[in-house]
């Protein structure tokens, strides 16, 4: 409930802010975007194949028996892949909102690459696909920041984006984790005591505290990606202006 309230508050806040920074069409690289969408779709299908061939038994999902390993397709990186594909094929202005959300949530792919887990892979090519897939996902935020008019990182956008990330976690990934027994969103089994306890204190791994970390990650991702791509955006804009003048 509080996540939905945050989303409504964020949307109204964004309307009052005037959707800063989102005026205009796509900037550059539309043909490259189509290639990236096809590439991501290929990676997603390969990941789907790897899950289907695993001998992990079946799971009853709404009365239908499906391979249990398919629930891994709800992991953050796979959901981010679907979000990126939707961004690349959507018309404006929806693609601008989705691209902004991809940049804000890009910490998902960065952390997935930094803490890669190859222990449960069974096919000989699965590791190579994982590396290529995540390398592409890590480059995508830079492409989005240079090719789409992003929403400025305002308090309204932070509330709005946090709402969607939290809803995905709580309404999709968490129920699937409990139902399947797989740690899809990394919240099913609390990590060992360490830095988190020193920061927050206490013996209970309280998930709302983790959301504060996720808000920090979203803020950092958006600001860092837009900062790194700002010189490229300015160069491309100057080049486009010169082309129009000529």
C-alpha cells in the first residue's frame, strides 16, 4: 500500500515539476536501438531455454505444471531485460519514461555482473551467454542516457521510480520466491551479519531497511550515468545543430 501511495505521490509531484528534461524526440541511434532490442530478445530466449532444460521438477502455477526453474526468469536482470526491450520498441513519450526508469534501475545489472553466480549452470554455453548478456545490459544505460530525453532526477521521479521497483519486488518476485523456494530477489535468505548490521544495527533483517539502500542505489545510478554521458550528449547536440544550420 505504501508503495502505491508513493507512486501516486511521485506522479503528482512529477506533474507539478513539469516532467523536466523529457521534451523532444529520441536523440540518436534509433537503428542501433532496433538491433539492441533483437539482441536482448535473443539473450532472453537463450536464458529461457537454459531454464527449461534443467531437471528441477515441475511447479504448479495457477493450476498449470511448469518447469520449476522457469521462475528464475523473474530475477531482476531478466525483468530488466524485458523493460529494456519495451523501451526500445515503444513510441514516445512512453519510451522516454521507460528509458529514464532503465537508467535509474541500472544498479540491478551492475550488481548482477559484480556478484555473478555460475554454480547452478548446466549447459556448456550458459556461462558465455551470461557474460555477453550482462555486458550488453551494462552498456544499455549509457545508450539510453545519450539516445533518449530522460526525466531529470527530481524528488518526484525518485518516488515514482522507487514505487515501480518496489512493486515488482513485493508483488511479483517475493511471492514467486516463497512459492518456489528459490531466492529470486535475494531476500528469501538473509545474508550473514556484516556491514548491514553495522549500518542499521539489530539482529533482524528487516526488509524496509533494505529499501533505503535501494533508494541510494537508484539515486547513485541515475546521477552517475547521466554525469558520465553528459559530454557525449552535448557533443551530439552541437553536431545536430551544426547539421541543421548547414
